[in-house]
C-alpha cells in the first residue's frame, strides 16, 4: 500500500504503512473512497482457540484498531461531528495512504507474544515501510519483549516501527516500547476540550468534563447522592460508586445521581434502572472526555465536594446537566494518562521520543462500540521531557529534517553490549551468539548515536558526560549549521566543533557534546538543548539531566 508524503520541494515520497491491532468492521467513509483504502487484513491467533468476546477474523469488535487506522490515514470527511460537537473536516494524518491491518489483539485473551512476532514476520515479508503498533505494557528488556524483537528485525530490513508510549501516566518510569530502534510516541492534548455545565438548584453553575450529547427536557431534575439511594444498608459502599445491583430503582427513577467513579458504565447502569443521568466524581484523567449514554459529566474532588455539600444543605436538591460544548485550552500539553519516563529499559535513552495529539480525537469507530517536535512548555508539563520526549511532532517539518542521526543494526548491538547485555541474549536479535568483548565499543557516554542526550547524576556528586554524535545531511547543500546551546542553571554544555559545513547531500559530520552538571536533589530533572541552525533548517536535540 502507498503512503504518499509531500516534501517541501513538491515531490512525492511513497512509503508503505501497516497498522497492528485490529481490522475494520465495515467499509466506513473515512476508510473507503475511489480506490481501496484497506488493501489487506489478516488476523493472528496461533493457539487457534476462539475468543468468547471476539470473532476469529480480522473484524474489529473493540473499535481501537478502527480509531487508530482512521487517525493515521482516514480520508477527508467534510462536516464531520459527534452529534454537533467538533464540527469540521475530519481527516487522517496522511489521507493518501493505503493500509494493511494485522489483528493481533483479542478482546478476552489480549495480545500474545507469538501473534505479535508472527505479524511482524508477515509485515516484513509483505514489504511494508512503516509499522504502527498501538500496544503498550511490554517487557523493558530489549531481548525478551516481543515488540522490541519484532521491531529490531524490521529495522534490519529498513522498516521503521512507531509505537505508543503507553497509558500508565502520570506515574514516572511507566513508558513502554522503549527500544532505541522504536519511535516511541506520547499522547498530547490539542487546544480543544469538551465541557458540560451543571446548574444546581441553588443557581450555582459548575463545570465537568465529558461528551454529553443530550439536551435536557426539563429545567431541573431531582438530585440524589448514590450512597443515599442504596438498595439496603449492606450496599451503601457500593452504592456510593453506583455499582450494578447496589441501588434502589425507586430511589433513583427520574433523578440525577451523584456517584464516585469506580468503573466505566455507570451511566448505563443508571439508565437501566430509570435514572436520568449522573455526576461522576473522579481525580483521575481530568483531561479525557468520555462519551456517555445518558446526561453525564465528570467533576474533580473539589467540585464534587460542592455538589455533596449542596445535596446535604436542602431537603429537595436538584440539578440539570446541559449538552456539552467546546472550550479552548492551552496546548500542546502531555496527556495525564500518557506514560512517563525515565526509561525503565535504559537510563541512557530518553523515552518517549516525541509527542502527538492523542486526546479527544474525532475518528472512526465500529458500530458495536459506538456508545462506549516542537518543544513543549515545562510550566504545563511538570515531568518535562519524561512526559513528551523531544516535544510535539511537526509532521510537515519532519518530512525534511535537514540533519538525521543514522544508526544501523551493528550500532545498536554496540549499544546493547554497553548496556550489559551478554552474547547469548543478543543471539535472539542477530541469530547467533555475540562476543561483546571482540566488538569495537560504542563511543561516548551512552555509546549510541541518538538524537537526544541524557545524563544521569548520582546523589551528591558532580558529573561529566561526553556525548559523541554523527549527523548526515539530508537537506540542501552546500550549507553551514551553527550550534546554539541552551543550558539550565547548574549545568555547563559545550559542543565542538561549533559549526558543521556540508558540501554535499548525505555527507556526514561528527561532533562532541560535553555536559558538566552539579549535584542535584534526588529525582530532579532539568533540561537544555543543542540546536543546529542553518538558513533553512532548525535541528533541535534535548539534553536531559536527572538525578536518581
């Protein structure tokens, strides 16, 4: 299949894209037009056992595969909206792409290593150019994780693997798919959020997050706390979360119910027993707008306290939830759920690599599931580069970067030897045992030609790191790049040489970066950057310093 990218000079570059996860259940408008958008779909389930919650075929019953496929390459659809919200033209990142979909995950049994590896083998055999895999939660060991192994074999054939950072945020050291031969992508927010206004009977308005597409039929509805609507005294705790079978239908019929968020589906539970809607209290993921089957919104703990205090203050509490609306918010900012560094697989590699929009994205969905690197601001992202890597991806500039940091399989093996992997373990990747002592060691502090640099400080010790890098000119020539250094307080950064002169395309130039950092408090992170600037290009590498 063809993924057509338009360069700055107007020429087209044709590459090939493959999406791992699940196929498409129907020929949706975003994924079918004139020519076949999806040119192939396969499924992989080596054990051959039927999944009780799935279909033994490439058909997508979950919706995640359809969502990611349309986000990557969906056709433009004018006047697209979600019941009037987010109206506009919906399109994938590269609408001209055609896709092959490989289903490796199953609703009940999950994603098996043997199926993931089989799909990688098939993708390599099929001759794809890009593999996109939105699966996280793997092993941080680079020679035992199936995605790491599959991506290494793909890299040896010139195929790039792009993978999700995971959904373990905002906790630190939760990032997945951390092998240096994988492009690890964090999720960021766009400048749009979906909010719902709730008016209490007292006249006070509060705001919640979520997609509620329902216009109220009355000015106000009776409001009850779930714990006060328990089926009996033994279910009061469960009723505070509005769990199934914990509420008395007679106490919630025709009412809005206030609940703590314990599990998704509260809106469906209340609708089934006659409730009008619900106000959910949750301290998790305040930036993610869920879609609900009944008038529902999510509020944080402090707003939740306002609601409960109001309920206690009157004999006849009431409220109404209005239809959701769009609001502008600061962006880009890392999603709260997006997994953070530091990299559990290697202290020397900054992960995630980049960030891209991943919150409240309007995309295709399956009918069965229809109801269910520019630098970013440290002020808006407390975890800094551990949240967003090198920053927000700029697709237009990424097509023509100017300079690239090239690596091959041998360079990665040198890095793995430097990281302490032994010869027998490396045989999983190269097919035969490797004697690390017989190899030329990788150069510099981290022994890898990575586009960012990360220095680890030990407590109460000043540290010096010498990073050696080589860049390849893929831009115009002849040209000169001059270095610009940005250093945080307490850190000295120097680069030699300070200018790179390229006389031709694909010419390589090497340079050395020395980072001297004073001791810092434990678990602190600061960052600077090295910028190579030419008349046409701006090539930025973050430099991260953190203490263990």
